[in-house]
C-alpha cells in the first residue's frame, strides 16, 4: 500500500532550481533510500515533504490524501514525521522529556507520554541516558535521540535525514537493525544517507537525485550499475562515496 | 502651502540626519556582534550631560567638546564591551537582552543621582541663527549637524569598505568563525565595533545638546527612535540606517505638524509595528535575521 | 535497564507543594501576627509582584518570549476597572474581569501580529507596544485623566475592593498569587506546558513533532496578559492612584522580567523567589537611601541584576539547586 507519494515536485530558490519534477512513492513496510551527491536537493525534498518549505508545483499525497497545503504539525499528526540532518534536540531538558514531547502528540497525559517515551528509549538503546540533559551529549547519542523523538509520534512514514552520520560501525549496525524492525512493523521509511554501504544494504529501493532531478530509481544493485548515477558521483565526489 | 510642505520636508531631513547618526552605531553593533544594545540611548544621554558639563564648567564650545567626548565614549564602549557584552555573547539570549537593559537602568539612575531629573540645556548664541535657502528657513546649527552626521556616516561606510580593519569588521559580521580562521582577531573587532558604535551615538549627543534639553530619561526616548530607524533600514545595514533615519525624520516632522507633537510618537510607533510585521528584514537588511531558520 | 517513570515522577509531581504549603502558612502567620504597616506593605507589594512576575513567566519564561511590554496589560487592567468604578460605580471585582478579558484580547492581537518575530526583534516589538500603551494612557485624557492620573476615593467596602486594614489586602494578594501559581503549575504539568518548552527550545523541531507551537504561544500570552491585568486592578485598588508612568511605564515591564530572571526564569518558584528577594530589598534600599538622592536604590538594584546575569545566568534558585545537588554527589 502506497503511504507517501510525490508527483512532479518542484522548488526554486531564486535562480536555483533546487528540486525539479521529482516523483516517487514509498509503501508500508518499505525502506526507500534517497541518495545523490552533495547539493543534489535531498534535504530540500524532505523540507517539501514535511511542509517546512512550500513547493512551487507538484503534489504530495499521504495515504492517498493530498496534503500540499498542510502545516508541518498537521502532517506529523497524520503520521508523517521527519528528522533533521543537523540534529535539533531540545537542549535544556532531559532525553526522556525530549522524547516525551514527541509522545505528547498521541496522548494528553504527561505521565503516559513519559511512559511511552521510556519505551521508545528502550527500543533505540538510550534507556540509560534518559535522565541526562540533551545538550552536550555525544553526536552518536544525539542522532539516536533524533530518531527516538520521531518514533515517539508513532509515525506511519518516517523521513530520516542522515541518522548514521558520525556513528561508529557497531552503532550503524544497531541503527540498521532498528530500521529493519520498523519495516517489519509496517512503517514506510525514506532514508537520506551518505553511508553508502548502509543505505545500499538496508534499502528495498533507491532513488538517486542529481542537481535536483531524479536520475535513477531501482534496487540498490540496479542503480549502482546505472551509468547516469556513476557519472554523477564521478563528477562530484566518487572517491568519498567509495570510501564509505 | 507648498512652502510649508517644503519647510517640513527640509526640517525632517535635517532631524533625520541625527537619527541616522544615532542608529548607525546600533546597527553596526548588531551586524557584527549580533547583540542589540538596549543601553545605546543612555550612551547618548551621557554624552549630552558630558557636553553640558564641559560647557557650563569649562566653557568648552559643543563643537570643540567633540574632541573630548568622542574619545571618552570610545573608552566607555571598550569598557562595557569587555565588562558585560563579551561575557554574554555565548550566554542564553535572555542574559544578552537583559544585561544591556539592566545597564540602561543603571546609567539612567546614575544620571539621576548626579544631575537629578531636571532638564538641563545650554545656550550658544549661534544655535538659533537662521539661514535662508530659497523659501526655506533653517538654523545654522541644524544644517551643520546634518552635514557632520552625513559625512560621519559616509566616512564609516568608506572605512568599512576600503580599510583593512573595515574589511575585518565586515568579515566578522559575515561569519565570525571563518574570520577567526582567516587570522582576524575577532575579540578585538568586537571591542572596536562596540567602541565605534558608542562614539557615533555620543557624537549625535554632542550635536543635539545645543538644541534639546537633556534629562536622565532622554536616552529612553532616543533609543526608541533608533530602534524604529534600525529595523526599518534593516538590522545591520549602514545604508539602511541612513535612509531610514532621514525617512523617520520626515515622517515625524509631518506628523508633528499635522497631528500634534503628542501624537507624532504614536504615529511612528505604529509605523514601526507595521514595518516589523510587513517587512521585518527592513529596507536593506538580509532576510531571515528576524525569523528562525527552517530547512 | 528500565527507566523509573512512575514512583520518582510522582514524587516530582508533588515536590512543589513542599514549598507552596509552608510558604502559604508562613504568609498567613505573618498576616495574623504582624501589625507594623511598613512590614505589611512590603508583604502586599511582594505578593503582587510575585503574581505579576509569575504571569510574565508563563510566556516569557516557559515559552521564552521575552516581552518588555507587559505594562500594556497591567495598564489595561488598572485603567479598565478604575474607569468603570469612577464613572459607572461598577464594582472592581467585575471591572477586574472585564479588564482581564480586554487584556487577553489585546494579547491575542499582539501575539498574532508578532508571531513571526524571533529573538531581539520580538523584544523590540514588545517594547514598541509597551510604548504605544504609555502614549495612549498619556493622551486619552477623557478615560485616563492623562498625566494627572486617576484617584480612587478611600471608602472602605468589600464591593469597592477598598479595605481599611492592610491585612485584608494581604490576604487578597496572597489568594491571587496562589491562583496564578496554581494555574502555572497545572499548565507546567500539561500538554500546553510541554509545548511551550518545546517552542522555547526549538520551534522547528517542535513543529516537526506535531507540536502546535503557535496555538500554545497564543494561549500562554493570553493567560499571562489576563493575570497581569488582574494584578493591575489590585495595584490600583491598593495604591488608590494610577497614572501613565506607574501602570504603563517601561519600569513595570522591566521589573516583572528581572524578578523572574533573578529568581530563575521558566521555573514555578523562580518569580516568587525573585520577588521575595528583590521587592523587600528594593523597599528597604529606598527607605535607607532616600536621603542620598533618588535613584540610588535602582543603581544598587541594577548592579545586582547584572551580577546575577553574569554569574548565575539561570537565576538564583536553579543555580542553588544545582550546587546543592552537586554537593550531595548527584
């Protein structure tokens, strides 16, 4: 079942055509990798999908319903949540309270929200950090906190922006395990990731963006053999893409 | 009728020159340090008192007093930057805002302590001598003040554009981290910028002393005008401050003439609110400084 | 490892009662035993400022919307009830509610207008609104009496909210403070409180989690204005005289904020601690230093605030708590 789809998405910033005619969809129980060289427009696409940036043209549907005019809050309430590439923890409150703010979306009781948040923290392996103040945590922890906050809203669709950046290999493996579990639970996941190994391993399907346009779509194996994709990465930072 | 309009316009422009000078320092400090100095008006008030004191105690002519008051204001700026501002640059926003607000309360009440709440003014004979330019009458001192204000603002602009220090200031305003990496001594730039801002507003204070009486709360009124000007011009924009200063001068002159001097303040505050709401980045400001970045 | 959310959280839920109950009892004991009018005056003033600062704290502290224009709401409260009393003989008990409603509506308007402004821009906008209120109070003479102000005749009666003894007023001020603190406590524990904190910490991140930050901010500023206006009415009824400087002046707006900052912004006890420290000190300073010229007490006060801001930027309460916790070894 298609959970989230876009048709002919376009966005211009002044003279820069940041996103041009991008269409794709993601289904329940599917992980879609969104890759492309730096500046390809991946994060802008997330901004458009989550409602923080207004698109100039195109359609976004969530569960079949057009949501183009919806605010970010309304989209989240309907089950579409995003994380930020540069993580945005609520700095002066505890990890548990951070996640509880996400959980407040589904309950009016603070106590219930805390219990839900505690459960989510168990799932992402942050239970022992629950009472720490979010500001000043190491980057690996903050990345997981970002995912935990999003998870606490009980989303149907998750837009995850570089959640593995800065993680050590064992943490990356844990994160991939978490993603697979989300897939089993029936969530639709769109994943922006620079860690090529991780995104190619975990994604069911991959969409490749370059200069704001979709240049390839298919399984990891298909796109990695695609000549347009190879030249896009060669033109930019083939080496760094290979490094990961 | 036409003569009245012309007269009002010219008076407004001349007053606007001083507003521009008051605001240039405020906008510069905001542009570079990202701090709004809520005590900016008190610096002007202190400069006015200093001028008053020099004139009454030592018979120093206000225009000569510039040579004494400006260096003093410069030092005072360096001292406040070092004592207060620098310590709050990385502090929560609330500390940053309220440290300068508390400073303004402090300076106001120190002034109250030393000089009482009475209005003080000085009389120089040439302040009221008039020159005719076509159908328009202006006083010499206002005309000279205007010229000094505009020349000073232009000089600051040229300094920022063409000197090494000016370029370092602009680089720091753009991106303090990169500037530091490029070898700019950011702390020194902050100190200098704040001192320059203090000296500029002090100059405005010296220039208006023969025209307006001063009391400890004069700064509070001037700062409100300066805020209107700086926001209208775009926070951090030098040219914006000058253009907006002149515009506010003209608006005020017309409002005072047609609506009465009590209502004129109301008019430019309403104008201020409208500007904040309709174009919060001002005329020449960079968009986005006023609102949260969202990607 | 499991996270204890039940037992310790419940203990935390009620922790505030450990100071609210003894504090209330102490105030009542003070009111019952002390007869010195100067001491009672300090108590009433402290309670009123604590209530006004708690009201400011709701939008200024929890939501981080640093307003220096709250005098507008204080003035609306004071002038509305006083005008209705003087012209129509309406009881201030009712006038107080009308003023509160007007202030809340004004706050909704100002809140909606300033919705996009952040940081220093928001501060400057509130400064402008406060200045507008002051100018209006000064020039709308038919209602406000202009700079002559309005005097309420001293005719003690419950309906006129004028009392012959200071004790009655102290009880009234204490009741108001308890209502404000109770409201803030409920909000702090509610979804609204969480939304305000989330907004303060990071608006975009909050909205990404479905938090309706705009609605939360508007509700907070309306409740804040409502209580500020009620404090305005009580102030008018207590001093029996209001003029533009005393009820719409910038000094009111600064003082409520500074009380919160000194005590601990965004905490329930902060405004009360701040008021309990600052107001008696200010009264005593004013008394002790009045001979050496007006303004000296405010000089001392400003220096103190600057020192707190530089040395204990979280406020005295939270900083002390932290030290105590550190001393106990966490």
